[in-house]
């Protein structure tokens, strides 16, 4: 079992990928930067499971916090409003210097 790649507080960016199929990463966060809020544990990869793989790889799931203003530039709420999304590790990459 491998250790989580990212620590709580790490700045990450969601891969801007648009593969076909049963993808479990919301469209609106792809390419966006956020901060790891929590490490949820290791779970079977739901994208593999969607194709019937009972032996799906176990990968780390993170809860990532995004500024709503970063996700939706026309957002009119409070400046510190955020949204948290659970995202599997293979969708994340380091985002040094990104605002979150």
C-alpha cells in the first residue's frame, strides 16, 4: 500500500482531462486549483468498477476545497465561499503557487 501523494493543506490542480466513459470527477472542477482539506482513505477506483472490474485498484480519495469564485467567475456570493469535492488521486497534480 502506498502513502498518500498529497498532504492536508497541499495545493492541487485537477487534471483538465475529458476522457469518454464513466468518469467520476465533476466537469466544473477540471483544470481548477484547490487545497486538500482531508484524506478520506483508499477505495476501489470507481471508474474501473463502472466497467465491472471487481479487482479495481485501491487509490486514495481526497476532499479538496475550491473557491467558488475560482470555479464560477460570475459568482456573486461572499469572497470566502467554497465548495468541497471528493476526488481520487489519479485526477490530481501539484499546483504550487495556485490560489485556493
